C-alpha cells in the first residue's frame, strides 16, 4: 500500500475524532474521540517513518502512547469522579469538581 492510503485513513480517523469531540456532550465519548485522534496521529508518524526509512516515527509513536496512557489514568479518574455524582453528567458539569 502507498503512503497516501495510510494518510487518508489517518485523516479520516482524525476527522471522526474531531467531529465526535466537538458534537458530543458525553464525557466518556469525548474521551474516546481524543484517543482516536491520538491514534490517527500515530498512524501518520508510522507512515512517514516507513516512507523515510527512519526509526524516528516509531520512537515518536512510543512517546505519544506513553502520554496517552498517562492521559487515560488522569482522564478516567476525572470521568469516574463526575459519573459517581451524577450518572447523566455532561461535559458542562465539570464545575461540580470545585471543592
């Protein structure tokens, strides 16, 4: 497959993630959309790394995955804290966390 095919798929995934992030109010769905966008960027890094015969793309993917794992830990903690208070919480209810 050519690099163009990978980039088209990555752009599609990023677009779906961005649309979901902007249109949805459910915090968990928004969180999954951010992860989808990060994976689209990872696909782009791997595609360019493969076409340039450079390991730098794969190294960048490793660091993005480390940051995404840290984001999952913090993000899911916040989401669980919000959902424990109200099961039908939306992204606008983040002000409930003020103590």
